[in-house]
C-alpha cells in the first residue's frame, strides 16, 4: 500500500466528556513528514490517539485522501493503512520477539519477518528472547518493526526516541528517513528531541493547550530561537 495523504478538519476530541484537543485542522501530503512539537500536556499524544480512533471524538473530520474514516473503528483504520507506535510501545512481554512480530503480519506470509530482521538486525539476534527481557531500545525497535510489517500507508509515532541511547536514535531516524524518501509511508512524528525532529520533517506543527499555535517549515522554526523557546520551551543547540 503506497503512502497516503491525510486531511484533518475541525477535529475536537478527548476522553469521555473532557475535551483535550480543539479545532485541529491540517493536511499531510502522501509521503510527507510532519513533526508535531510542543510542551508536555499540550495534546500531542491525544491527537495521535484520536487519529487511531482511541479517544472520544466530539467533532471534525478525518480523511485519507477523499475517503472519510471519521466514524471507523480502530481496527478498520489499521486495515485502511494507519500504523501507530505509541509512547508506551505496547509489546507483549510474555511473547518472544518473533511471536511479537508475527502479530503484525496481518495477511502477510511468515517469510515477511525477514523484512523486520533486515531493518533491525538486533531483533534477529534476540528473536528467541521474551519482550520483557529486551532493553528499552530493543523494545522500541520491536514495536516499530511490528507496525511496519503491516505495511502502513500512514505512520503515527509518539516520541519514539524517548529514553534511547543516541546511537539507537540515529538508527531509528535513518530508517524513517529512508522509508519516507522512498515514498512508502506518510509520517506524523511527535518528538521532544527538537533538533532531530526538525532534521527529519518537511513541515512542522506546534501545539499549545490542545490547539495548533504555529505551522511552518522546519528552517523557519530553527532560525528563530526566541520562537522555539516560546512555543516549545526548549532551545535548539
């Protein structure tokens, strides 16, 4: 399934009656790379969870191209091509690496597991280990590999670099850059490592108190340190 465009209009959502995000509208072209930045607690995770159908939607539209998926369940969104790697990783601790990966195959044959091992050779070395025996970096690789095995056309990533060693961050970002450059997937990246996010993205959106407060090109944000400090709260080195 090739990369798909995503179009969001007037999206309002939260948990039960509590609204977390309000009037969110944006579009990402097929194969685009959008970085969503902002301080903690500003609604970034809720936005991704809403796109995956995991929150209470109070209004707005979610479209993949011209197709309206607003009312579809989470499973139907996954079948349509949305892949989600949550901040919590959500691997199965009592399953082996290979058993975890098999859950991401969907209709694909077991031989497709070789793709995951090619992306992350470390997982091949650990394929008999249980999820709970993996390091944080290995768990993140497993979560991402499992999602990518499903061949998503849109990939949602919630702080994939959190707590990882710099060398692992380099590996993950290099992989994502290759996937996006090949037109295989549209990526929305929520990330606190601002410099890495700006290096990766072709567009940037900043959220404050559940709303979009700024959108633009990565270089526009990178060149204005005062703007970064005001919107994101951390400087760029």
